[in-house]
C-alpha cells in the first residue's frame, strides 16, 4: 500500500469549484447584501416592487434582448464575413461600437426622465433648469462614438504599420 500525500486544500478546492475560495466568499457576500437590500426594499410597497422587478425582467427578455441581439448581428455583418479560412473569426472591432452603445444606453436609462423632459417638478425641487439634458446626452454619445472611432483608427493604423514592417 502506497502512502499518498493529500492534495492541498486550496488547490483541491480550486479544482472542484473552479475559482479561488476568495471568489466564493465574495459571491456569497454579494448575495447576502442583495438579499438584505431586497428585504429592506420590500418593507415599503412590496407589491409595487415585485411588479417592477417582474416587469423589468419581461421587458428585458421579451423586448430588449431580441432588439440588441439583432442590432449586434447587424453590426457584426457590417464588419465583414463571420467565418475565415479556419472557421469563425473573432471580430474585436465590433467592440468599438458595442462599448459606446452600452455607455450611452446606461446614461439614457439613468437620466431618461430628464432627457425626454418627463419630469415637470425637477426645476421646483432643485432650482435648476430641466432643459439641456437631451443636448448633453447627444453630445456625450457623439463624444463616445468619436473617441471609439479614433481608438479604432489608431488600432488599425498600428496593425497595418506592423504588417508592413514584417
């Protein structure tokens, strides 16, 4: 009978779980924090909060997911064929469109009442004018796309320069 040394605890855990114990601790802590926040949120208008979550999930799954999936496919098709000589090609250049779209979408999601002038009491509550949010959002979105295009051009220029050098 051979004597075998036991595999180290952290190594065995990583092999079975797929990540470090710190990762598991952080996931459990984030779930605990989300549960605490959810319970605190449900103390007020439980039915309204539950309806909002169900409505948001349905809106995302039935409307937004198909919409941005089709949009992403269209952008990928605009960047060229999906397969190369060795199979599917990973198109990193699509990310230069995805990132500014995502950031502009998050900004619109956060500020949509002001961008679309849906808040009449904003000026009375803050003392600030409510106009100009649409123009600012459009300028930020244009700046995001311009910056992304500039970074893409630099990336492409560096790639062609290295291929000419080779």
